[in-house]
């Protein structure tokens, strides 16, 4: 048991207490951030004359050595240390001797851990953003390919009006685009440096907090030392944003599962992204989509958990806050994994245009257009709605689509129908005449695609 704080104690910590308290098993993942923060700290200390240039150089060399040895596997981060901060400091002192004991001047583990977690989270936000961008690029390629792939649009999971596959995917594009902008907002709001806040009340050393912030690429130092060590808002915001990403992925997964079902067959998942059954030889299951849908619960859970952990904590640092890490790390790993797998699944999926078009045709998705046809020929909309309702009922009895009715059958229900009704209710007409901004018509869709393309190049 290697502890930094033995001085005022007369007894060894109980082993169970030690294990309960320790965080090394999970905070070891930010050893690189801890070392980076320490290098900035001693660089600032030397500039302020608190350390000599020689002491600074020795400490930095020692810290870089530790990082290298951890990375090449010659130095293992073991559980004999309480946390990653103790591990780095103890190893530094072992390497360079007493000068290593000066590293922690004007610093507390409270501002240190606040810094490490911010540095780690900043990198993770950039990685999440990169993965979201890959997903958007995949979606945009598919959108370009399917501007004439007709499919039913649904409300209440009932066929409603025809759209294109491009348009349907475009809705998800908007969701993930908003997710990226949330990541950007969180990054901007959290990008202040807590180092120098000390345990809670700053320090008597003449620290240059602006300089430390600059060295660590923050926009500036935090403004209140008590808030600096006890702010976990940015983690709650990130968990909330990741929960929203997962909610979007989960909805999309649900659609992929439906589209891939035996009944729909709109898409076929690639063998590399499907799994079989140990008993039923015919099965090819959409496990990836199901797992993404299922894992959403974990990320929501982490958000609830951290909100609850934080709700009763008086200022400033309390050990409860150590609970932020496992939750946030798990949620980050889960969200990144799901984004990666989902993008791969989409990119390898095959599409059955014939099945989609057929489904649109046989679901009376053109019924509104048939009513609009009558309106254009002078029939009031409410009457037109009733006439087409009768047509639909007739079609259901005969097992026909609107497109398949003979002229006689049309005329029998309303004499207003003429030959041009076939053109008016064709899938192509129904979709291509919807060309207002944001609508599924090819011309409207192509304008949006051009805008999304420019956005992806820009950010
Ligand atoms: N492991 C602690 C955490 O994650 C680091 C800060 C410890 N500070 C303290 N005063 N015990 O929050």
C-alpha cells in the first residue's frame, strides 16, 4: 500500500478500507493526462521562480521516462498505489530522488484530478465527434445513391405517404448533425483549466494560472477555486449528449431490425455483421442492431447515476465524486463502440429497392395524392377524402393497389377520374411533386445533399 498521506496516521489503513477507497483500477487510464498536467505545472512553477530550471528539467525528464516505460510495457501500473496520482509521484521520487518531492508544490489531488478528467474528456469529445462525422459521411453516400429509391413513409408504423430511402436517411443525418453540435458546445463550455485551485481555496504560492491554462490549451483558468474542484457539470452534459446519440442509434437500430425482418426485407445485413442461431439453421440475426438498442440503457443509467451522486454534495470536493469515472468511462466506451459498429453495419448493408417500392405501392401511400387529384378537378377536399376512402375499401376487397384499378373501376366510384389519374398516383409523381424545402422530391433532396456535403467539408 503506497500512500501520499501517512504522516498524521498511527495505524495502517484496514485492507478493506484501502480497496474500497482506491481508484487506481480505473483512473490508470488517464496516466498520460496526469503526466501532461504535471509537466505543465512544473513548467509554470519554474517560470514563477518556485522551482529552479534544473529542478524543472529533472522532474520533466523523470515524468517523460515514466510515460515511456508505461507505454512500452516495462513499467506496470499496479494496484499497490491508491490512485494514478500516487503512482506517478511515487515512481518519480524513486527515479530522480528527493527533487521529485517538489512536484506537488502548490497543488492538491483535488485540482489535479479535476484537470486530468477534463483533459481526458476533451480528447474523448474529439473522438466522439470524429466517429459521428464518419457516420454522417456514410449516411451522405447512401443518401446520394437513393434519391429515387421509393419507399413508404410511416406514421404510427402504418404506411402513410411515399418518400425515398434518401429522405428517410436524411432524417437521421439531421439527428447526428445535431449530436455533433452538442459535442462542440460542451467542449467550448468546459474548456477552462482547474489547475491552481488547490484543495479548494487556491494557494499562497504565486502561481500563474493563465500560463498553466495556456500550456494545456485551455481558453483560460476557471474563475472560482471551490467550483473548480467540484464541478462535474461537463460530465453530466456529456452523458446527456451521449444518451441522445444512443437514443438516435437505438431508433435507427429498431428500423434496421424491422427492415431486415422476414416480413419487410427492405434491407439485408451483411454476413459479417450478422449472427446465427445454435439451433435454428436458417437464422441470420441482427444482433449488432439489437445490442446497440440494448446498450442505450447503460448510457442513460450512467446519466441518472451521476446526477444522483452529485445532488447532495456540499462544496467543495467530496469523495463521492470519484464515482464519476467508472460511469463516464463505461458510457464513453459504449457510445464509441456503438457508433463504430453501427457505421460498419450500415456501410455493408444491401438494399432491396424492389421490395421498398412494392411496399409503398401496396400500402395506399398514394391515397392522399388521389384525393389531391380530385381536388384539382374541383371536388372539395372533404368529399375527395370520402371518395378515395371508398376506393381504398374496394381495393382491399379486391386485393389491388390504386395503380392497378381499371378506368371503369375508377369511374364507377367517381366520374371525375380520367386517364391521367394513373400518372397522378404513380410513385414517381407522388414523390417528385413534393419539392418544398426538406421534402422528399429529388430536386429538394439534392439541394439538401449539397448543403450537407458543404457542412461535412467545413467541419
Ligand atoms: N481518486 C480521487 C477522485 O477520483 C482523486 C482525488 C482525491 N482527493 C482526495 N482528497 N482524496 O476523485
